[in-house]
């Protein structure tokens, strides 16, 4: 095979590999949406703008952190299962956290990562921050000011509930949007 033909073969293989990676990512996301269970989980806090990524709503699901007593049970950057139980209709509430090496306790669970661990009381109680696989909901630039205002108002009003709508399938997630009470922010 000539050098020119070899270059073309390598070029085509690289292109096909890129398409394979992109296609498999899209396929997994679509499978999560089509086969996953739709749940809504409570949220808090907002950060309305990042000049490098566009306008988005910061999603901060509850819980943002959890406490534990055994210092060897969890470590920074460790993957965990966050188990959710049904509260009403499609709204789910936090139930428990466990290492992802164990079988999830409940049928609805999300795979997340531990961001940090701080000791609250030396040798007795620790708190760990949770990094969810979804943190931003990007919104249309024209609709952004109105959505940000609605979202901020809802988060500061204790009579209003804010939820992240998520499709969940075997720990994987696909974000569907944000809801204020029963209305989707659009």
C-alpha cells in the first residue's frame, strides 16, 4: 500500500471513529429518555449568566451534601448512588446515599460524584458535597431574562416549589427541564 493510500485509510478511520463516539453518546442519551423513568427532584439556588457558555439556569438539586460518620466510607471524587423515593405523582424525594460499588437500595437512583469532604467534628461526623451529572439548563437568549426572573422569584418564595425534571435509567440521567410548581419554565 502506498503512503498516500495509507494516509487516506487512516483519515477515514479517524472520521468513522469520531462519528462512532458521537453516535454512541446520542444513542445512550436517547435510550435514557425513551426507557428511563421521569422524576422531578427539588432544587435551590441560581446563577443566571456565564459569558463563555451562554445563559443558563444553575440547577442545584436537593441534597447538595450529606453527612456520614465513617471516615473511610467515602472519598473525594468517588462515585455514589443517590437513592430517591416517590413522594407524590412524579415528584421524588431524597432517601439515601451509598457507594456505587453496592447495589442501589431503591429502583430510582442517580450516579453522582463526591466533590469534597469536610470534617464537622473530628473523628465523628463528616459532610460531603455532591456533584450531580446535570448542573445547568441552557435557555434561549431571548427568553432568558423572563425565565431567570421567574426562577429567582420561585426560589426565594417558600410557598413555591422548584423541581428539575430528569429522566433516570440505571443511574444515568437526561435533564428534561425545570418546573415551578406544575408549570415548566419555557
